């Protein structure tokens, strides 16, 4: 291999693409995020990096809750749109044809059309620089039946997820191997 040394940057691509809902009532908004990660299993915790200038930023701070909705590759157009247009004075729900559905533990609505919805309560806010890290505890999980296998286990491959490389979106490719295969010879 022949490698160049580049200026430091967060080159951790590819990334997932999620639609986060925030705000309540008429103010409820959607924002597309990729600077997102699982941080802890117990309590189940997710971190999202949001720029303070985003309209969604102050809604998350104001309400102290948000919902992480996982879109399918078929919803990439809506996810791209919600990542290019601000919800300030604009209804992204109507523009995307998404339905607001009440959550079970938080006041922020979830997107009915997304097959996975993770209701989160904001536990910590860490200012990092260009982005603030919002750390949320997952307090309820909604999974569509279509993602369940014959044993009732969640199979995320059935979600038809997609990834972001910083430039383009990609569907997941072919299955490589089951976890633990390296130990099985
Ligand atoms: C694929 C993709 C990923 C994005 N990820 C982030 C992110 O992680 N954090 C962020 O602050 N903005 C991110 N954005 C930009 C926001 O989604 C965008 O500025 C959006 O219009 C803000 O909406 P709002 O003003 O309604 O909050 C992303 C955009 C795209 C298209």
C-alpha cells in the first residue's frame, strides 16, 4: 500500500443515515443525521452530533427528548431531502409524506413509515466544537414485524438499510459471514 498523510479529519466512513424527530405538536421536525453511534448497552445509549445552527438543535434542547427513526433504502430520497432543507417555517412531514405517530414514552412523535423507531431521553449534552454531542438513553423501541425472522429475532438486513460515504448513498451489499465465523475454522 502507498498512503498519504492528510490533515486530521473524522474519516470514519461509511456512516448510517437516520431521521431524527424532535420538537412537539406543530413544531415537530425531522433532521437527517449521520454523525450517530451506539455508545452503551446498559443503559442503552445513542449519541448524535448536531450543529448548534440547526433548527433541530434548539428543539432537542428545549424538549430534552428525540426519536431516532431508521429509514429504508426506499426512503433515501426523503432522508436526503430532510438533510438539505431546514424545517424552520417549513413542514418536512408533509413534503415527505410521513405520518406523525405518538411515541410511547416521550412527547416527540415518531415516523410511522420507518420500520424502526428508538425513543430517546436526553441525558447529557457535550459541546465539542462544530457539533454538540447529544447523548440519549433509549427508553422504548418499535420494530416492524417485517424485520422479524422465524424465531422472532430482529434481522436488520431485512430493513434494507443504506449508508453514506460523505458523497453518495449505498445500499448494503452481499452478506459476508456470520459473526464469530473466524473461530470456526
Ligand atoms: C446524509 C446527511 C447527513 C447529515 N448528518 C448531519 C449530522 O450528523 N449533524 C448535523 O448537524 N447535520 C447533518 N446533516 C445536515 C442536516 O440534516 C441539514 O442541515 C438539515 O437541513 C437541518 O435541518 P433543520 O434545520 O430542520 O434542523 C446531514 C445531512 C445529510 C444529507
